[in-house]
């Protein structure tokens, strides 16, 4: 009887231990980022590092506008020692509500903006080289916050609804998660051509879910 209980306990507990994530050790350095006196971090939503060790922080700072619907997005670059180097994309049309920043294998910088529904690719010099998506025009009739309807509205090629992230494959294709409303992954080739999109289903039949991390869902749309 005791042996049977032990075997049962082992099979119940073993999967729990197997799923435990390893501890990520870190060393805290207070005030590591050296900001100019007139610059302040907002809510930091994304951090990335390039091949030179430069640090990119996408922050919901420099808030401009009313309490609801204000623009809040700044992309800041720091040296490996934390020294402030520059702001990338100052007053950029696509900046509205920062979400994530990523750096690809060629040190291009990609910013995803949930508020404008746009993804911007900068070259290492900080110049815009590609733009994906389009934000609602301020002058358009019916411009308003997007509604989270169920089931989601049919996705539109070339457009996003609250985009969240980007990842790449070995061939340089980009996979953009789109995201809070469309619940899909969009595949774009290295030249910026739209290839396809794939919906990400939820855990229950007929449901969908918020798609946050492109690398997690890249394989769904790779073929």
C-alpha cells in the first residue's frame, strides 16, 4: 500500500517540479541609466540590447495631451555603462503608446506602438527605413479607441489593431503579433512585403486570445 502511494505521489509531483523555471540571477545597480536633468523615464515597456551592448529603452514618457488618449512614447539609447546617448524618433508620427522594442541580427531597431497600431524599423543610425501599419487619422470621422469585440473583427492585410511584438526567422522574415484585438501573427519578408497572417486560437473551442510575444507564436505562421 505504501509503495503504491509513493508511486502515485511521484507521478503527481514530478511534472510540477519539471515545469519549474530556473532562477535568473541578477545584480541590481541603482541609478545605472544616466539621464539628462530634463529627461525622465515613464513606464518602461521594452528593453533591448544590440551587438555593441547599447541599451534601448522604450518608455511611456514625454506624455502629451489629455488624461485619456495622451501620446506617451520615447525610445532612448544608452551606452553599455548607462550613459545617455540619444533619443530615437523624436516627435515621430507613429509614437503614441509604447509597447515593445527589439533589435535584430543587423542591429536594426524595431519599435511596436500599441496606440498607433504601427511598427517602425530604424537602421542602426536611427533613421526610419520601414513602416508597418497605419494609425487612425485625427481628421477621420469615427476615429475612436478600438473595441475588443468577440469574435475579433476580420484582420486587414497591412493594418494592425493594437500591435504587440516582433520576431524574426533565419531568412529575415518578420513575425508581428497583432495582438490585443486581431489575435493573429502577421508574416512579412525582409523587403517589407506582406506574406500572410495566422490567427492564434485560445484554449477552448472557437476562442481566441491576446497575442503578446512574437517568438512564442512564430512557428505557427512560418510555413
